[in-house]
C-alpha cells in the first residue's frame, strides 16, 4: 500500500548534519601551518585589518592599517593550539584555521 511508505512518525528517523569550516579559496593564502615562528598571509584583494582569535573565539591579537596585500605575524609568543586568522575590510572578510606548534 503506497500510503504506508510515508510516515509522519519521526521517532525512528535519523538526521545527519555535517559542519565544515570555510572552503579554501584562492582569496586568502596562509602559510606555513602549523607554524612555530612566523606565519605569512596574503590575498589578491587588499585588506585593512587582521585578527587572530583563539579556539574559544577570543581575539588575542589584531592590527589595522590603510591597505595591504600581504602580512607577516610572529607567533613565537603564542601558546601552541588552534587559532583563527581573519582578514578583511569594510566590505568582506575571510577566516582560516591556523595551527601553532
């Protein structure tokens, strides 16, 4: 009976969700990762700030400037762990995961 194929009872149904980070795009290059001394990042789009956040989302370092296409950051003073580096300007922003050894 075709009416038995669909059921409104969801108690036996399993729902699977998947969450991923932003896909890697050529708009933001970050290297090396993992890093232990210095990290380099660049973009073909000019950016006016960058922010480094820890895995809890707390901003631990940030810098603003007029406009850049590349930047370096000394990471020797940061404890090992997972961080997020965000670059952007008033109209756009991109984030990448950064591992510090």
